[in-house]
C-alpha cells in the first residue's frame, strides 16, 4: 500500500483504520497512490486519520511539513452580516 508515500505528502493516515475503511467499502484491492488518493478524497478523514493539530493552535506559527486538512464547515468572515 502507498500509505507511507501519502504520509510524506501530509496525509496523517492511520494504516489500520484505512485498511478497515477500504475493506468496508469493498476496495481493499487499492494499492496504488493514485487510486488511494481518489478514495481518500471521498472519505471522512476523521475515520481514517490521526489527530495532528495541537489543542492550542493559536500559539502555532507554522508547520514543519505539509499537512492535509479536511474542512467540515466554514464561515465567510469577510462578508458583513448586516
């Protein structure tokens, strides 16, 4: 499986959780990075990844390596509510 190469790209995947999710989806045959990426883009990352952001993120200035984040909701703060 191409999990190690995806982790270098910032995907903080739990290999056991990912294998379980692939099996549940009937896609345990996926071994190539391109195929895994297509699957991951359709997944809920909270089910297959490990927490990576610190509790007090406001003190964090930058990251040392790339990370992949999935937005679950957002708010347009530049738009006036009036």
